[in-house]
C-alpha cells in the first residue's frame, strides 16, 4: 500500500533529530571536504533560522520590479 504525502512527511520528521546530528557531525569533522562542511552548516542554519530573503531584481539597470494588477468584470 502506498503512503500519502502526509504519512511520508510524518515518517521523515521522525528522523529529524538524527538527521541534525549527522549534519552536525559532518560540519564538525575537520577531515571532511570543505564543500561538505559548508553544505551541512548551511542546511543547519536554513532549518534553524530559515533561508535568507532573496532579492528580486528588476531590469538590468537595477530598477525595482513593478507589478500592476487590474480586475475587470
């Protein structure tokens, strides 16, 4: 029987503590490749503090993005 998305999410969340410990272990391992340590540290920060806000660029001159919305009936 296949699992629903809610069941899959619940199963994944059950491994949160161990997954965090694995990320911390990679981050703290001095012999691990730098890229692996940075990726682990970034994953921990993203989960703890959220991902940084992304700037939405406008045109190439750096102007703001303009959005016009109109509703016609």
